[in-house]
C-alpha cells in the first residue's frame, strides 16, 4: 500500500504521541486548582528515537529487504507512548501543576502537531505530483 512506509509509520506515531500530550496537558490545565491532583506527562520521543537508531544500525540484505521494512514499520508502530505522573508538589494542596509550564507545553505541542500534519500533507502532495506525471 502507498502509505505503508517507514516515514508514514514515524509520522503516525509522532502524531499519536503529540495528540496524547495535548490531551494530558489540557487535563493538567483544567485541574490546576484541584487539590491533590498530580500533573500527567507524556513521553514518546525516547522510544521513537530508539527505534530510529535500531533502523540505522540494521543492515538490509536484498532478499530480506521487504521483510525488514515490514518489521521496521511494526516496531515503530509498537513503540511506547509513556504516560507518567509527577510526584513532587510544592503547594499546600498537594497539586503539582505549574500553569505557566503547562501553557508553554501546550503551545509547543500545538506547533509540533501542526508541523507533523504539514509534513504528512507535503508527503502526499509530492506523491500525487509524481503519480500525475509532474502536473
């Protein structure tokens, strides 16, 4: 299938991770005044980077190139999106949400998501251009 590529898998996983981060950050902002609430953080970059490094070190032979590609796509799709709770709190109500930090994280996530969507769109535009013979 056209969308079955390592690049597509990377884009999809990055979009999923960024979306999860936006949801967690939104929830943190909404609960910034809830006593005892612990901020939730999302990390997917470390797992995705490890999978990319595996791809760089794996050599593909001509007879197993397709199998290696499918295994690579599967390993990227199965990379973990880690969600964890912060434990420390400096507030009397035991809430550890830093509203300023959360707003910065939200802005960063929105921009990251926008550029990922733009990357996917550009990839398909180039593919469409090639299929149409440069027209």
